[in-house]
């Protein structure tokens, strides 16, 4: 949802004044703060047993699942641990897995992280009973991975198809996947608002040919897709208004599919969805459709009617509500059914699976088992991002994938002490909710914690101990609205600045009391490429202030860092200057002003930290190995300075926060 480039450079010049745009080339004597060295690991990995987002099964009508050795499996996509699991339906154990390595982040470019066993926030899994192959919609990598599976040998990579783009066979994030094994077709949900259809060629590995697409103009935010026993295709969609359907049923054609009807609208009544429909599955006899109402924390069952071999309507039949204790739904997502009439629901933020019996055509169901939920431990982080040090000395960490803020103090052993956490995944309108937030800012004087709540398109304000004080903002491009806010910082005058990344701008707010926000101004405009004029931004991420009021911005997808002076003069830095040739910035995520006034850049794409003067002169460039960090490679996101020459680094994809020393 990036804002289109609609404002010209002349308009920016008019706002900021003549001569407001410049390119930084000057050098200056470097300050004395030296390159840091590894001191300790503040917080290490802390991951749940699983973060299940979707599931399919190898159950068929001829299969008898009576013992652990029968080969009956659920294929569970564990997004938070970047892996595909084979969960034994009888013993409930994870017998096989593949993956476990982080792939591309949406902002990390395409130079790394796209190996066949590297998943990037994958969202859907499908099974082909004709071949036993398993398909994974590797969402942010814009592709579908295909694995073979054997109950005695596990998973093996076969092939992949798809790439980023808007053309035939290309995806703008692949969200869903389903196989029509009888017709040898595979359907892939393209986040751009369509479903693409491919033929499956014979052979191993299989080949794929693009056939066509459908849903453009009807689907706005499609997610999951399912193929019914009669070959009809059901697609879940988040509508743009309350009158549009949330599930659409299509009749397959040789090249695409035609719309038959839709069912379910926004709401909380029976047969409605609370703004967040997700999984969909059809019973093996074709009479029931099960749909996950994630926002309402329930599963709804619909009776399907058909004529001439195709569906003609859907009527609400019954609801499976959230249970209590370990049976409660926290983040219900994808689901699947088996030939022996079991229903399995994945609960991403409950960290477990819920299985039920059902009898087609009736309203009876019974829970048969739940995996034991295992929440991520404290201390412990999963893809940590923003960092801040409070005046009290407490270190606050934005624990991105665990959807929480973790905080504590630095102990004598170099590790975090008395660690606590607050926040949980959930409805943006509910207090305490954190949805894939990126950055935090500590308000001077109060110590309140301001969170750039990225996927909620909000700024949420917490007390130092985690009590929600305010929620500000909504999705949009108007003044005060946000599209994926990612960076946040306080200016010396006490105003709050937010990098409104999806809108390619920085917004300024005054803070009423200790929490309420009032919009004041916006800075920057959209511009693409390292050659874009200074002041143009492309997915800005980290922001920071110098004591004189100069704003520093990580202009992430333009591969540069920019500053804006208090008078509105923008300066762009593509490469730190030096007497020797220097490497240009590559996907910089964070920027920090050190106590001595030097500018420290988390140059994520180059796996290094760069320090330069305010005029762009290189002080040093250091990789993990050069700083003596265990494991060598770092994926830096944010840097925060403590006292006594100590600083903290969030090493995102190594799932750790490091302590570095400059003395």
C-alpha cells in the first residue's frame, strides 16, 4: 500500500524553500568514538514451539489412521520458525521438518535468503494426493515451493515456481495455494487481488505452466484458497466494505474460473466475519464449508447446496466457538479437514493446534486433542528490531515476531536481568495489542513507551511497565493516518516523529499530556532509486534526532541515509566518504546519533555497522567478524547507546540482542 509518486520535486522545493535539496559529499575530521567490540549477548533466541499459520493433510478415503505408524500426517506451516512440519495425527509428535532458515524479509532485497529451504513469512500449505507432494506459498519470496514427502524419509525439495511482479505467473506476495489433483491444476493467491492458475506437468520434479487468472476487480485482499471435491474453488477475501462477500465460489474453466456466488459479510452475527476471514476448507463429502473467523475467534460452518455438479449457494449451519484454557483461540488461522471427518485449526498466537470431530450435516463436534501450548520464554527474542535505553537504565526491545516489548536491565554478567514483557497479538482496537511492530521510542520525562505498531497502522502508547495509555491513528494516507509505520523518535523539542513507510513520508505530532497525538506536519515525498533527489523517500525505516534538531532517516529501499536540517534542508548520503573506495549502503534499516554526534548506520544488506560524521565522512565500517561477534555474520536493525561506552545491537535474523563496548 505504498503511496504513488504524485508530488513533484518542485512542490517539495516550494515547501522547504529554495536550495533545500543537496547531496552530501563533504568530509570532516572523524570523532573519537572507536569501532566497538563484542562484550556479551544481552538476550538470546526465545521462540515458541510453533507459530502455526496453515495446515493440510495427507488423509484420503482409503487411509486408516489407527496407529502412529500408519503414515497419517498433518502438514503444518510454522511461520515464526520458518519451517514446514509433518505432525503425526496419532502420536501428535513432529516427525519431520524442513526449513528453519529465515528467507528474504520484504525489505531485505533479493540478494540473499531465497534458497529452497529458506522461508520468508510463508502463509499457506497445500497437498497433492496424486503425487504426495507438498506445496508452500512462500509469501514474501513471491514463489511457491514444492517438496516431496515420505513417511519414512520426510521432506525433500523438488522445485519452485513464481517470482515477484505483476505479469503472468508472477506474484505480489503469494498468500494461498491449493491443488486440484484430479484436473492437475494448482491455484495460487496473488496478494495483488487475483488467483493465478497453473497446470501441473508430469514427471519429477513437476513442471508448471501458467493458464490464466481470475478475481481481479472482485478480490481486494485475498488470502486462503481451497478446492472442493467437485472442483469448485473457494477464495477467502477481506472486503473493502460491509456489503461485499468474504468468501467467493468460482467454477473452474480450462484456463481460469468464473464467479458463481459469494457468501458471508462483515459483522458479528451468525454467518458473518469480524473483519479478518482466513482459512477455508470443504468436507470430503462436499456438503460443508468451514471458515476461520479470526477476528471473531471462531470457526463457522456453512451448508453447501449444488446443482449440475457445482455449488449454487451456502447457508450458515453452526459455529465452533473458542474454548477455555488450552482450548481457547488466540490467533486462529488456517484449517483443513480429513477423509475421516476431523477438522484441524492452526492457532498462530496460541502456539498450538486444535482438532475436532464433526459429522457432515449435523451440529455436533468434539475436541479430540490439543498440542500443549509453549509460549516463547522471557527473556528471549524472535527477530528483534527496535531498541531504546530509558533514563532509568532499563533496555527496551521490540520483539518483532513474538509481538511484544521486552525490557530489563543490564546485569554484571552482560545479560538482561529481571526481564519482563508486555503486549500480545490481536485486534488493533484492543488495548495491549502489538501487531508486528518495528520500533519504539521512550518519551523524555515520563518514560512512556511509544510503539510504531506497524500492521495495526497505529502508534500505541504504554506506561513504562506496559499499561496501555493511548492508541492513535488508522490506516490511510490522510494527515495523521498511517500505512505501515516503522520508525519512531522524539525530537529535542518533545514532538514525536513517525516514519510512515507505506506513504513514503515522515509525520510530526505534538504530544498532549503524555499520550495523545496531534498532527503537525509531514516531510518528504515518494521517490524511487538511489538517484532520486534528496528529500524523496522509498520505505523509510529507522529515524533519529541529533541534539540540534537534525532528523536522520534510513531511506531503506533507496539504499541511502538522509538528513533533514531544522530549516528543512535535505541531504542524501549513498556512501560514506573516505580516501579509499567505500561500499555503498544496501538496505539500511536503522540510523542512530551517538553521544559524540557521529551517525551510526545499521547497514543491514551489507551485514555491517557504519559510523560517519554528520557530513558523511567515514569513521569506521565493521562487520560482525571484525567486532569479534560469535557467529560472525550480523543482521543489524537498531543500535542504542547506554552509559559508559556501552551500546546495544539488535541482530535480527540471528534472534539476539548484543552488547558492544567502545572503551
